[in-house]
C-alpha cells in the first residue's frame, strides 16, 4: 500500500458531490505487516467493513459501524467450568452456550485428557485423548465419558470397567476442569454459524481437492471443526473460516497416529510441526504433514498417515486470532526474573497454552478459574496425564500476560515459544 504524507497544518476535504476514496480489497489482499503502518484505513470487500491497522500483535481490526460490527463476547464462545465428580452421572452447567468442543481433565489424579466434539458426537464410544495416540473412543466405555453436549454445558457418565469406571470424567470427590469452545452448532451435517446444511457444497465447504464429511464452523470466533477422510494426498481442504488458521490440530480417529499440532509461528513455516501428545521440539516434516501454508480458505494436507492416510478418518481443529477474544502468537524467552517476557493481547486472558518449540517442553495450560488471582500458579498439560502442578508461572493482566518464572518450559534464554490465548 502506498503512503501519502500530508505536511500542511490543515486540509479541506469538503465537497457537496464527492466522498473520500480510500483503498479497498479482500481479506486475502490485506497488506502484509511489513508493508503496513499503524493507523492505515481500508475497506474490506470480503466483510463489507472499514478496518484499521493497529500493529503486528492484532493486525487489521474492523471499525465500529452501526448495524455491521459488534465486539465478540468471549464467554459466549469459550469458557472454563470446574466441577467435582460424583462417581455416577452428572450434568455440568454454566457455559453460556452449547459447546462444540469440550476438553476435560482430572486435577487430582493422573487420568487422561479427554476431548469430545459435536461433529463426531458424544457417547460411550466417542472422544479422543490428547496425551495418547488412542483411536476414537478407546477405553471411554470402560473409563467414563461425556454422554451429551447440552444447551448450557454437558453431561458426564461412568463407564463399566472397575476400578477405572469414572477416571476420565467423574471420579467420586475428584476435582475436574473443563474447557469448552463454541463452533457452528450441530443441527445438520455441515454447520456454519448456527445454520445447518446437508452438503459440503451448500455450506461452501467444497473448495478443496477433498471435501469435509462433516463440519462445525464459527466464523466470528475463528474456530472450525472438520471431519474428513484421507486419500494419501497431497490434498487441500476447506476450513470455513474467513482468515487463514494460525493453529491447527489434526488426529486420526481410526489409527493410533500421533496428534499433529501446527502453529503459524514455526521455524520454517508449514514444514515445521509439533505433536500435541509429546513434549518434543518442533521437527521438519519436509512438507509431508502440511503441503503449504494455510490460506483464508484452505488447509494443505501432505501425505503422512498422521494427516492423510488412505482410508483413515480424521478430526481437525483450526483457530485464528480474533481481536478482543483470542490471540495466537510467539515470544522469546529471557531466563530473567526481572526482564521477563510481557505479551500484549489487548484483553484480559482467561486461558493460555504455551509450548516451547526449539527444545523439549510440555504443553502448559493455565486458566482463570483454577487460579483466580495472580500469579496464575495451577498448571495442567495437554501432552501428559499428570496431576495438577503448582508454581508461579504467569500473571494475567488487563492487556495481556507476563511470564513470572525462569522455568525452561516458559522462559529459557533465547527459547522460542508459541501460545494460544482466550479472553475473559
């Protein structure tokens, strides 16, 4: 974008017949950060809104326009709920929305992380474990499960295999945490922003070389759930969002493959990935996992069995940052207790997940319900089933978060870290 500089004290733009014409273009045509200046204005022809560039942390943000743009309400799209197990069946409420992805972890015992989504459904044979490579529904019938996703929460039920019959979701007197996200609902096979469609084409999800078999997409909150069948690839597939995903998680449900975790902020873009079920550093897949960077419409799948094995069924979770609601980004460690990393998000965090990428380190999760004041010192991990840990790791501020430790998982000298953060 060219920049015209006005050096006079005033300029008269009054006219009875003409308006001020400013640059316009689609979301995909936005100037890159290196070519943008804070305060630049443009018309986004994709969204039909005026937008302003407010810096590299947030990027382009729509201006408030009556009838066109309102702030997203964070707690209507993401929420953390705590509960105590009763050993049988229990209804968990307090979410403010019907969840499309719910993640449950026992805080008191070394029981697995269980994830259930509305695309594949709840029940005794449903759910995936983030800290293991199990197939969909492995052990849930015996170890306990999420039996339904409800209007304002979800229901947990016991399994049949003593003494583990409730370990995943509902051990008597154990404390649990649940993290839930709203996508596009589940009124039909393909769901976009609460509207259901019977086919991928009707939902606008057929732009890729393969199409999802089911989906649930929340364009406002930047979150998409996609179910698809692999064919050996390489392929591209629609994600349904209005911006390129910055964090993508893919898991085979039919084979004991690992969890692919791709952050936009890898060493060499799409060729470097992480594993959600491992503390390992990022690795170079040479394009076998992702065959290209995500775009505003597509995810590019490689040929590896983790993401695109012939005849395998997969689930994909994809997010991008949304101003005042979420931020996906990176920071560099300092190994200092005084010169600590301070990350600006523009909002008060409710939940963050941090992973060191250049060296081994856990997927560290902290939230505002288990730790209600600073420092947020109660930590769980996506990659392991260990009990809740306590340490002074991070402060949540009105405009972001600040690391409070020299622990290598959070703040090693020159360490590379990625994070995903959601607002209160």
